[in-house]
């Protein structure tokens, strides 16, 4: 798809770019004020509104399970020939949706949970078991339901209604039959983009220091601001190249390679570690997570004092939800040709199992060192030195240099694929109309690659801590959750009106027949004309 300025929403792009620059200027000029203000807002949000995120996730779970296992699960999205295989669908979604964060938290997160056990647990062994289970819960099915509650309505509107605007306002306006005011559409898209940028800032803000720390340990290069910026610039070159090449040639191959390398890394840890303990604890943790799933999903610890659910469960759900706009757009692109049921079950099922293996293996490896007294992981976490904990874990292994090198390669590839998917999503949102294959201009994707490079540099300059990084996604999505909910409900009503009268064995064929409809008869073309006139 060639770059045509008439196809780009330059006003939205300029406002988004300016907003990020303004945030950077304020953060550099008034770092302490920004940290304090956003920290206070985060405290208020997670304590007073945290239950809303839990209920939203349960709504998403019920909504998607109903779609997957009802007759509507056989709806085909964009034809009967999938553009990507089921493995590529899973690999790209996992790389874009979880990515470098899994490497950051994989070796350290269970230690946090061990330090603050839930449900009145006082026994050390039981606390470790539940730490693993909570680790798997926070990275499991609930998160993928948060992604898909946005992705499925996008896919329905794009492939069935043939609305070629890959933006939340375009989807919502189509479902409301062109009744949304233009200013509302612009506001929704602005929040949509800022939400995606905020989530990316969190991932990079956590991941870059971990990469630079381990790179320093491996090469002896001083771990300072210049190394951090150098890492960012190197990453930007790689993901910009992958982005320009395109999803089919670039990210599809890169994400598949990333999954294979990650699997190899997991295999190495399993072999050199206490293999039996890793297998037993992973199995046990998965069982606890499944049996206590509803309890964990609704845990607010109302009479407790540690606020564990608020600052961990709510934080993680908020992080998943904040990434759902960008990942949702990306899933829409790669789900072409698949059935709704396949998209939901592959991503939820494989995503849950994949995260259970990753966190089960990595987390148990660390917890074993803590349990045997080899590493004082609790003290390192209390001293706010999570990167040092990872380095200590690798140093205690028989092959520290090998683990560090493979860890770095895996984390870099996950970061690159995450940013590649995000750049596509942002370019798609800010493009007025895409073709039937949801392609975007490579040059426009490169622009967003450059903007994504600016964010982590800003956070390095102000030496942002974890609390300020947590604040961005949590605060912004408070406004987005009601919009996502309304979009899902309207999408379901559209599906019921289009397919409700059909027998189960007729639904798939009807979704394929809809591809032959003349798109000029759809509301989308009328609304696009109206939007351009009012914007002019």
C-alpha cells in the first residue's frame, strides 16, 4: 500500500505526536511533580475502581465463551483461506501481546507473590505454590479475553460489514449506523492511540533496563544512560526494518523464530535446573490456578492491608486492557480467513498454556534458589533490584554466559516483534481507509516506529520508576473500558441480527457469502464521506 497523504488522518497523527512530546517535556521539566501526581491518581483508581476492572474481565470471559461455543463461532473472518497458519496466528499474537514483558517478569514475579501470600496462607511451601499459581493467572486466560473482547468486534466490522477504517471510532460509528458526532470519533481515536502508546511505554520502560543490565554483565560495558539509549536505537533499527518489510515477510517469520528460540531457552532451564521440581511445581501451579480461577478473578482482599489484588491483579488486568486496542487491531489483521471459534480458542488456550510453561519453568528455577538459601531474592526485591535478581539467578547456573546471551536474544526479539505489531496498529488507526487485506503504508509505519523510539528515551531521561509506569495504562483505560463494553454489545447485536435466524450449519457459509456483497451499499462509505467533509 503506497503512502497517500489523503488516506492518512494527519490531524489525529499530529495531535497524538504533540501529546507525547508534551508529556516528555513535562516529565523532564517536572519529574518529581509528575511522579507524585500520577502516583496519587493511581492509588485512588486501583483502590476505588479496581473492582470495575475485575467485572469487565468477567464480562469479556462470558462474552467470548458464548461466541466461541455458540453457532456464531463458525463465522469466517474474511474468507475461507487463512492468510496465516494457526501456529503463525498464535506466534504473532503472543509476540505482540506478551513479548518482552514475559522475559522481564518470568524470573522475578513469583518472588513478589511469595512475599505477600493471599487467602491467609502462612505456610512457606504453600505460599510458594500459590505464588506460581498467581503468576500463571495474571498471564493466562483473563488477559487474552481482554485482548479478544476488542479484537473480535473489530474483525466482525472490518470483514463482515466491510468498514475499512481500522479505528475504534470507525468500528463504533459503523455499529451505531453513522450516528456518532465527529468530535466524539476524534476523541475516541485520540484516547485509543494514547492508550496504546502508554502500554508500550510500560513494556519498554521495564524491558530496556533489564536488557542493558544483562548486556553489561555479558560484555563489561558500563550500564549507564548511554548504553540504554544505544539499546533503544539498535532495537529501533531492527523493528523499523521488519516493519517496513511487512507482516508477511517480516513479523511472521521473526515471531516464529522468536517462539522457537524461547522454547529452546525454556528447554535449557528445564534441563540444567531441578527438572523434577520444575515439572511438579508447574503442574501443581496450573492445577491451583484452574481450580481457584474464579476466586482469583474476584479477589479484592477487602479487609487486608497489603492491597495485593489492587497493585498486582488490577495492575495486570489494566495492562492487558491498555494493550487491547493495539493488539486488537493487530489480531484483526492476522485473523483473516479463520473462524471466530478458532481465533478465541487458539489464543486463549495456547496463550494460557504457553504462559504457564514460561512462568512455571522460569519462576520455579528462581524460587528453588530462594528456598535453598542460595540467593536472598526477597532482600533484592525489597531493595528494588529486580534486574540484579535475574543476574544472580544466571550467575548461580552452570552456564551463566550462555543463559545471559540466550536471554538477551530472546528478550530483544520479543521487544522487536511487540513494537512491530504496535507500529502496525497505530498506523492502521490513523489511516482513514485500508484495503480489503488491512494493509497500511510501510512509510507510515516507519513514522510510528520513530515515535515509539522516543518514549523509552524519555523514561530513561527522567529515571522513571515502576509506579509512574504503572500509572499510565491504569489511568487512561478508565475512560476506555465503557467504550470497549458498548462496542462488544453492539457487535453482538449486529451478529444476532445477521445470523440469528440461521441454522448452525448455515452460519459459516453465510459469512462467506457476505464477502460478495457490494461494499458501496454499506453505511461505511457514507460515513467516510461525511467525516472527510466535516473535518475539512
